[in-house]
C-alpha cells in the first residue's frame, strides 16, 4: 500500500488524494468556464487565423 511505502497514515494519503483531486478539477472547471465565456469573443479572429 502507498501509505506503508511512504511511511504515512492512510488518512494522510487519502487527504492528499482528495486535495489533489479538488485542485485539479477546480482548476479545470475554472479554465473551462473562462474558455466558454471568452472563445466566442475571439471566434472570428481565431477563424481567420485557422485559414
């Protein structure tokens, strides 16, 4: 088990896993929200650049 290998308690390993999950998903949700709001604003410019 990871806790044994790292000489940590199961609670510490679980807390770290939850913290990492929340941090990753919160950041992803934030970026997704920004992109949803801002991409339409630059859609025409992005379309021109793609040509």
